[in-house]
C-alpha cells in the first residue's frame, strides 16, 4: 500500500516538473515576437500589434473557440475584441467567415469535437491569465463535464492545468507587489505620426 502511494506521488511530481517546464516554454514563445523585433532594430507598432492580435482571434474562431477563447488567443479583453468588430467591418466579416468554417468542419456545431494542441494552449493561457475556473472549459468550446473527463483520462493535461494555475497565482502575487502595470499595458509605436522626431513616439495601449 505504502509503495503504491509513493509511486503515485513520484509520478505526480514528475508530471508537475514536466508541466512547469512546458509553462516556461510557453512564456519563451510569447516573448519571441519581441526578440524578433529587437533583431530588426525596432519596437512594436500599433498597426502591426493590432493586426497580429486580430489574426490570432480569427485563427481561434476557425478552431471553434468561444468569443472569450478568441479574446484569450488574441491577448485582449473580450470587450476590446467586440469593439474591434464593431469598428472594423473587414475584421467582423473575417470573424463571421471563420465561425462559418468552424461549423462546416464540426458537423454544424461550430465547436471542437476534442482538444487539440492549439485549443489546449488557448485553454492554458486562459487559466494563466486568471479566467474563473467555471469559465475555463468554454474557452475551448467544451462542457465542464467534458474537460473533467479529459483531466481524469490524461494526467498530463491535469498536470498542465495545475501548472497554469500555479503560474496564475505567481502573477497575481507579482501584481500585488506592484507589477500590475506590466500585465495590463503594452508600449507600442504610433504608425501614422507626423515626421520630425515622431517616428519614435510611443504610447501605452491598454489590452484590458
């Protein structure tokens, strides 16, 4: 009996260490665009940043993600994503077409039949950003029962979700320490600013 408990504990510890490593790699990938921009010798622009986030939202919609899931994929609030669609007819049309494509490939439901690496990543990102636990399954178009079943059947998925929660707690603790500013804003360059020295003009863009 004691041996079995010890084996389960060792297995859980291995999965936890592995999952923490995956979270670190996700962090590195999120920093990749900044590193590539640094290689090009410039900072992020408002137009490029917005278009990139719109593209991520469209991709998430094609995968059958909910509006909240699309917002998580884009790295913005659901309200901001809604505003973009209200203000940009082309983006709104792209999102509509993406959802139509999702429904066509999901038997008309428009939601994914199962988790994929892409949808799991969006789900984990939502957990890391503090999405309420009850709302997490809907990010990936799943029911609470369906996600619980996946977590029971796949200990790796369970370990990843627990690791994402640990990461969320660390970020929350950091915000209490005064780092909330970094979690809510990005520094970007205005693309259409007048010449003179305005090419380097930077503004703070709220993503919440």
